[in-house]
């Protein structure tokens, strides 16, 4: 059915408002990183290296998913696009994401991110090329750890002047993401088959961090707490769908499209929700997991044969419906309800 001109106009207004906030956030990040690079380059060019690592990752692209949810949470809660606080918050969550990615790539020993060498790989190679003293791998990982720390400090700097309620949401977002990441590592090390815990991890390190908390953060900046229950329900459902799509991309996706290696979850023995659900009911998947020798191709075939892929696609469909239903009675304008509906589809059915 063709939308009425009035509905389409409202949708366009919403999209423009979101784009305005995101443009301001990008400008804020650029301003901060440019100033920091000039500052440290003035001390010594070497001092700018970790800043450059952050700059390179941010400039390499990315979905800007978390800033978008901050923006929409704020605007749906009645905020105005020109408010500088929402630009700071959106910039902060993107820099926090840079911190998480840089460290995550070290943890997973991933060679690529956004189609380019990861920070630790790049600087390990530079160490070897220049024939410096010490171990090249430790140097590369050291640069990555420090660059990630620097990104975290920049994120905190942008978040420090937010209202008290927003700072409390920020603190929850940060701690949930870090603890969720640790649990992901621990469960992989133990080969623990626990779908309930896998679901919690998916929500903590991905769902709440990517969708629920950014929405809540935006609304808190606008001073509106009435949307919290709807945003929590929407974010929890869509966050799980987001992580399940990540699981499917890693198991069955195309590395060229994804911009990062696929099969790394299997290589790292990650007890993803996809694997955990399949292992609970399929003896072949369960045997692969318990044997402790995960071959990505073998696991992919077992998941496919067990119907794991189809099961997860159905689960994602149900989660998207649940996310959209969470907004049915939420006290927001239709244009923002539609915007969040569209974002749910984009998040759950992406290919990268």
C-alpha cells in the first residue's frame, strides 16, 4: 500500500532529524580526535600512534548503529536535534565501540576489521618490518591495548557532562558490555553448554549495549523516563536478534561482505546462542562441541543439517515481531514508531 504524503513527510522529517544528530556526533568525534592528534604529535610523532589507530578505525566506516539508537531514543523522547548533549552521547558510544572492537580483536586474534588489518596485526607487522627490538606480537598487542584504552578515555570525556540520569545509564552500559565480554571468553574456555547463559551473554555484550542502553541513554538526556519499559522490551528482543544475526553471519556469511573473517566463532570455540541451541537438541553438534576440536566447515555443515540455521531465522522473525509490538502502546509519535520499526528490520536482516 502506498503511504500518504502526510505519513511520508513525517517519516522524512524523522530521518532528517536523526541524520542531523549523527552528523553533529561525527563532527564532535572528528574535532576531538583532530585536536588530540595535533597535541600528541607536538610532543613526538610516536605519541600520536595510538590516536592514529583510533582515527583509522573510526574512519574505516561501520554501521554507526549505537549512535543511531541514541539519537532516536532522544528524539522520540521529545529532544531537539540541535541539543549538543545528544551529539556528545552519540559520539561517546561510537568511541566506546571503537574501544570494544580494538580489544575484542586482540582477544579473538582477528586479522581483519572493516576490511582492513586490525590494530594489533598492523603494528605487529610494522615492528617486524622495521626490525625493532623485542617480540613483534607483544608490541602489536600492546599498541592495540593502549589504543583501545585511549578510545575509552575519549568516550568518557564526551560522556562526562551528561545529566546525572544519563551518566547512570552510561555506567550500566559500560559495565554490562565488559562483563558480558568476559563471560563470552570464559564460557568458550569451558565449552559450557548453557543456552540460558548464552542468551544472557548475547544480551549483555551485544543487545543491551547496542540497542536497549543507547535508546535509554538518549531518552535520559531528554529527561523522559516514561519510555523506559517499551525501550527495554524493544531493545532486549532486537538485541538478541542482532546477536543471532551476528552468529549466522559468522557461521554462514561471506567475509568480503562482512568486512571481517567468518568462522572465527568456531575457531575461538565461542559458545554462541546459535551453537548452544543446536547442541542442546542435536547429537552431532553436541559431539563437536564436547570434543573441543571445532572445525568451522564441519560445524557449519552440522548446524545446517540440524536445522540450526532455519531455527535461528525463525527465532529472529519472532524477535522482530516482539520488538515492534513493544512499541504499539508506547507514548511516542508515529514517525518515531515507524523509524524504530524500520531500524529493527535493518538490524535483524543485515548481511554484515
